């Protein structure tokens, strides 16, 4: 089997979650967050995002335990109300920095306009990241600090939730997106496409980015699996000093995001563990029985027979 090189420069990338296009939009937005915070607040910060995960609204709502700014917004022309949750630490940070900032970190009707101005720009940035996927406009409807007022969906309804972590000088905070799955139904197939737009604009000044630059924006896990074992069978032998055999295949397997892709051998290079890729992964072949539902005793060959 011939291994075809993966071209990261093309309009493809490894699939992050179940909605790779939506994850791409989110990662685009994190870059805009960094620029917006520098322009609005004058602070350099790093923004990292998770993938969108599908869960019941009751599961998401259970995370809103303490009062915090919760913004209700629409993504027109998609129908439905989404939530953008801001950490209290970020709210206090914005009140202390930026235009017209003071020393008061408590959110009041007088100073909340400063925080809302930043959130308005962040929502506009989020809508702009949809431009080449599906044109939307973010419309801020209202804000509350009381979690019980954020029960905008039925507890059993599905929603897509993602978190963004912010880190910078005197800043450690978190944003949370909650998008109703029902609202995204018109574009859900498009958001699931495996071949997606690049996470960032690939052309800079008429020149294409180098592979090393593109790889910096791809976040995926690679691991080498030596073997596996059944905890149920080995539970009685789990003790200090015990030696438990692993059920291994033909050799170590290289996995990308939990999916086996390559065969390898394990060794060391200059005092560090390393693996050598030997070829494409081929799943072990299972024996095919004519009638698998019928039990038949096996006739083993006589080892003494010539």
C-alpha cells in the first residue's frame, strides 16, 4: 500500500471534532480576539479554543452556577437564540482597562457600557468569520447576570458548546459559546464537511505560507500504542511488582487523534524514546467462518504425525 503525503497547504486539514468547519470558524475567531483585545483594551493576550461538543442544554446550564455576564444574541438569518458567556474575571479586567476605565471592578449600570462595547466587537468578529461559509449577522439582544434567566432552551434539547481560554499579563479568563443545534440545522451538513476552509488566510502578500507556518495552527494528538490489556481480566493481578502482558498486534501502531494510521518500531535516539515509521497500518485480518452462528469443534492437527 502506497502512502500519499498529506498536503497541509491545500484547503484541507485534520478533522478536530464532529463539526470541523465550525471548529475552523472558532479558531479563526480566536485570532481576532487577540487583535480586538489589543485594540480595545491595549493588552496582549493569547486565546486558545476547544472544539464544539454536542450536549443537552441541561448539561450546559449546570455550568452556570454563579452570576456572570451572559449575552443573548442571534445569528441572522438563522433562527434561534444563542448564548455568549463571559467570565467575571474578564468583565473586571475590562472595567479596569481601556478607554474610560477606572479602579472599580464591580459591574454596574454606569460602567457596563464599557464591557458591552468590547462584547459587541467580539460578536461582530465571530459573525465575520462565517463569511465564506454562510453569511450571518450577530445581533445582541440582551444581557443578564442571573443564570436562571438564561434558560432559553428545553433541558433535553441539544446544543453545541465550546470554550475559549484567555491568557495574558494580569489576565486569565474564559469565554463560552452555546449554539442551539436546531438553529444550525440549515447549515449543519456544511459544518460537518471533512474538507474545510483553512483555519487562516493562506495567502499573505500574494505568497503562500510555508508548511511550518500552517502546522502551528493545527492542534492534533499523535501517540504510539504498544499494546492493550483488559482491566477486567487483569484486575486481580494489579499490584506493586506485578508483570502483566499486553495484547499487541504485529508491532507498535502510530495513532492520530485515536485513529491507527501507521506501523512503527520503537527505539531511542540520543537518550530519548523515538519511533521509526515502517509503513501504512493494516488492521489484523479476522478468520471468516462459513456459518458463524453455528458452533463446530475444531480438529487440531496431530503434532506427532509426519
